[in-house]
């Protein structure tokens, strides 16, 4: 046994078997020093010392000094000792000791009982020991404390103890309430909200130390996943104490210490949790969110948030960003708060401007990407489900008389003029980032608002376009800016100019939002063939990223899906043909898959709601460091991960599905739609049967020709699929990664399987239609036969009539014999025969009309399926023709 272990054993023996109190205390002190310095001693103590020291805590309560030493020894045994020797994966003795001590619920109950001791240090070391246990065995300790009667109550009483113990108890409760719903309920029931805000008030609100941070972290643990706790906080304490934390003095430029920043971040995190209303799974989340929005607005929280996020440009970046996000959540889908923000003014006289103008200025001038994202989030929330607000902002977008005066203060210009200046200034000073950010704001203004889209579409810029002979629409200028950004990006190395990698995607997002459900915008974009060719180049050129490829493909798809033009070269067929010829349908559809993968990222909300603890406080207070880390770890710019949120990604997925379906529908029908009018299938007045049949044959022949055209187009597409698949495989075989090849092969496989399923379905439908056609043909034959039989019967009746006439004449010539009125009998018989014949003929004609209608519908369906309808009609005529005399003679000969 090593020397350290032997010393541990010797000290434990003196403590356990000693009779002199001073000697036992001395051994306890020496044991504590050894365990605090040696990992081997910690290991040995865990193997031998726990029962002995636990017995001391039970049996020697009257010896306060010995109990203190035992508790301090336990704390040392559970505190990790850092060492440079040994592998990092080596098991920590402190962790093993924590597991051993927390294994028995009786041990935790014993420690909680010590919190009732009068000695200050006994209570203090006990709290420290429980906190050390929580660090390594959180779940087990949470379960154990729930099983102990009044366990949580004892800990809550510690919040009223002396300051040092209170602070340790506060930290202990912060650990205990993490993801522990039952403990949270008990803590709230014990009146923790009152105690939390009492401590915060005593510490000086945001000017307090780390204790305020711990209080806010505990508060956030309690309301993060519980709408009921949020309602209880609102009803018991109200939001006045929270507002008091956010109050700062205007102009206190150098009063933001790191701890104050962290405290304010904690309070803003509380506000954000209240404004989200709780977890999405809870049924009353929306109602609770609306109530919290209204209650916070009544406390004028918007003024404090604007002061922190907009007016205090000397405040830390993290603080400004969090305040801006809270502003967005405060106004989201809340008409009263939206109206308040639209009317709010910021600044001091004489430099006063609308709050929305000030937030737009932040977007355009900030050099910090996170601040741009946060300010952009405000406009996203302001415009969501707010058509009146969107129309208000869109109505201000117009060239300003002093647009070219770059020295003119932005505060003197309307909101729309500031936005338009940023959008069109790129061709003057190549400020593409300002154009990109203004595009993001404009996309929110016109999103899901056809009136705003058409209003902005009518804006004409002064710069003339020679090819069009008129002023240039704003949409055309946006495309020009996109081309400038693309050319600049192509000249630079993407790895060293990462900040430019989000400019094109953001502008493309504006085009997508603008084109969706707006045929006028699609028509305006396609007025110049250069625009279509350029978008096709973005989707096909290898110079651009997968994100740019995919978004450009969505733009092209929107030009097909929402195209209402009938002009040749600008209709949906023309765009679809251009995609097929210049990109290839397989490659085009693969762009959607690549886009989906490039936008697959963790939810931004999860990052923003990162729990603010002591370990994360320093990094959370400096977003710039986080931004650099994210940039180094991922090729995608963090702005894209924030702006292209899950809501927009879901919108793209739905749009992609519609585009796929629409394009395949275009390639499954002919270019010139043929209107099948019922009048064309009806026999005209005075038209003989021969001409009628000839016209029907001409109509069917035309349908067959168009069907052949369709089959030829489909054959071309199938050949293209094969060629594209082969070229893609050859291209990817030269690359070290096989991921792209697998994507291409999987896409081709899925498309081929879908085509096979469609072919099988068509074959089944074709067989069913053919069977129905045969059935109808047999019915037609039967009807023809019945008609012939009726005609023969009528002829026989006429012959019988002639015979009776002859007999009557003979009888008359005989004379002397009374005879009946033959003419009357003849007329009566003829009338009855005609009635019967007419009724049968009417029934037969009705049946023939119904069958003729069915045959016509089946002919049209067979024509769509590629059958030769003419051949079928000829067959029916041959089969159902009335036999001539020669045939009758042959039949008689056969008999």
C-alpha cells in the first residue's frame, strides 16, 4: 500500500478508535489536509473512510469541532484535484466519491439534518458538500431530496440565513431546479419568487454582484418550461421588480461592468422567456404569451428595451442584441404593441427620430453581424401577420429629392427613402453589404402581402435602361445588384472573404419572396431575357455555393409556378424549356437537395436561449468571440443560420414540392393546349354521316399527333436522365468524396421508381379502358342487331297488310256476304303498329345516344393514353356494319 494510503488508514483508525478528543480532532485535521492535496488519498478515503466519518456525523454531534472537520474532509474528497500527469480519461476520485456518498438516501437525509445545527460553519460546510454532490451526481441528488420529507423546505430556509450561507443555498437551489419539474413546483409553492426579488433588491438590482446573477438564473429555471409558473409570477409579484432591474440611466456610457452586463443579460433572458409564453407543447402557451406581452407593455418595458438596444450604442454588443430580440418578441402578432413601436420616437431633442428608422440605421451601419441579425429580427416580427404595418412601410418607399446627398442626415429622410437609398447605392459605391441588408428588410415588408409587392413593383428609378427605353423598375435594379455581388464574389477567394458569402443568398431570398404569388413580379423579371439567363447561370455555374445554386433554382421554379404570361418566350413553357436545355432537369432537382442540406442547422432559438450560468457568463457577454468561433468551425456564414430560420426553410420545402409538381406537369402535356369542345363531337344540322365521321377522324388524328409529340418529348427527357446520370457519375469519380455521387444516384433511383409506378398505373388504367371499350362495342352490336330485327318485323307487317287488302277485295267481289269495315280495321291496325314501332324506336335512339356519348369519352381518354383511335373506330365500323346481300348469300350457302 502506498505511503499516502497508509497515512489515511492511520488517521481513520485514530478517529474511529481514539478516546482522547484532542487526538481525534488532530487526526481529522491532518486527514483533511492530506485528502485535499492527494488524489491517491482521495481514492483511499473513498474506499475506507466514508462509514467512519458518517458515524461521526451521527454520533458525535456534541463535538462541533470534530463535525466541522468531518464535513470539511468530505468537501475535500469531493473536490477534483487537477494534475498534468496521467491520461485525461482517467477516472476522477472526486467523481467516484460523489457517487458513493449519494448512493444512499439516508446519507443525504443526514446532511440535511445538519442544516438545522446552530453552528455557522457546520451549516456552511454542509451546504458546500451538497453543492459538490450536485456537481457530479445531479440526477441522483434530485431524486433523493424529493424522497426526504421537508427536504426542499430545509433548503429554502437557508435563503433567510446569514449572507454567506444564503448565497451558497441560492447556488444549490439553482443546480437543483435545472430540468426538475417536481422540485420547481415545491420551490415555487414555498414562495421562492418573493425571496428571489428580495435578495435582488438588497443587492442593488443590476448593479449587484454574482448573487443577482444566481437569483436570475434560478428564476429562469423556474419559468423556462412552465406556463403555470409564469402566470404565478405575474399574479403574485407582478413585473415591476423585473423592470427595476432593466432601468439604466441615460448616458451612463462607462457604467457597464462585466458583471452588470451579465446581470442585465439574465434579466433580458427572463423577459424573452416570458414573451415566448412557455414550451410549445403546452396548450395555453399562446394565451399566456399574449397576456405577458400586454402586462409588460403596460409597465413601459418598450422604453427600457429601446434605451438598451437602440439608443445605448455604447452598451456591450451582447446586451444590445438581446434587447433587440426582446423588442421583436414583444410586438410579435400583438396589434397594440405593434402600434406603439410604429409611433415610438427615440433620441433626445433636437436629434429625435422614429424608432423604426433608428433600428433600420443599425441594420445598415453596424459592423457586427449579430447586431444586424437582431435588428433584422425586429422587422421580421413587426411585419409578421401585420398587413397594415407592411403597407405603411411600403408606402414610404420612394426616391427622395435629396437621394444623392450622402452627407444628408438619415433622420431627415422617411423610412422608405433610407431603405431605397441603401438598395440602389450599390452601383455607385459598391456597398453591397448595405444593399444586402436593405434587401432583407424589404423581404419582410412584402412577405405574404400582394398589395405591398405591387406597390414596390411600381417604383421606377431615374437611371434609364437603353434596352427597354424607359426608366428602370426597382426589381431590375435588385437583379443588377445581385450580378454585381456575384462578380465581386467570383473575383475574390471565398475562404478569405466569408463576410460576402451571405450577400447573394439574402438578395435571392428577396427575389423568392417577391415572386411568390405575384405574377406581375414574374412578368417584370422576365421582361429582359438577360435576367433569366443570369439566374440560370447562378443555378448551374460551379463558381457558386450550394446555397446560391439552390436559391437560384427556387427563383427559376417560381418563374414557372407563378407565370401567368401568354407571350411566347416568357411563358411557363419557355422557362421550363430553358431549365431543361441549359441546366438539365436532374441537375436542377438536385439543387433542391443540396439547398436543403446546406440549410440544415440547429435552431437559432436554441442558441439564443442558452442558459446563462456562471460558466457561460463571460462568453455570453461577448458575441464577437462567439462569431469568430462559429466562422472558423463552419464554412457557412452565421448570418445565414440566423436569417434562414426554420420558418423560411419550411416555406422553401413547400415551395419546392409545388415547383417539382408543376414542372413535371408541364413536361407531361403539350405546348399548345387543345380545347375539347362538346360541339365538335356533335353532328351538325344537315351534316351527312360521312362528313361527320370524316370530321371526327380529323379531330382524333390531331389528338394522335399531339400525343406523338408528347411521347417524343418524354423520350428526350428519359435520354437526358441517362446522359446526366452518366456524366455526373464520371464527374464525381474524379473527386475524393462519394457523397455527391450517392446523392445523384439516389435522386435518379427515386425518379426512375416514380416513372415505373406511373407506367404501371397507366397500363392498368389502359387495360380497364380497353375492357370498357369492348363492352360498349358489344352493346353497340346488340343495338344494331335489335334495330335490324325491328326493321324486318315492320316489313313483315307491311306484307301482311297487303295480303289482307287483297283478301278484302276478293270478299267484296264475292258479294251477298256482309263484311266488316275493312278500312277502319286497317287504319286501327296500322295505328297500333306505328305506336308500338315508334315507342321501340324512341327507346333504341335513347340507348344509342347514351352509348355514343360513352364511346366519345372513351375515345378521348384512349387518345390521351397513346392509342390509335382511328383504328379502333374502323374496327367498330367493320364489326357492326349491316351485312350486304352477298354476305347473306354466303351465309345461306354455308347453311
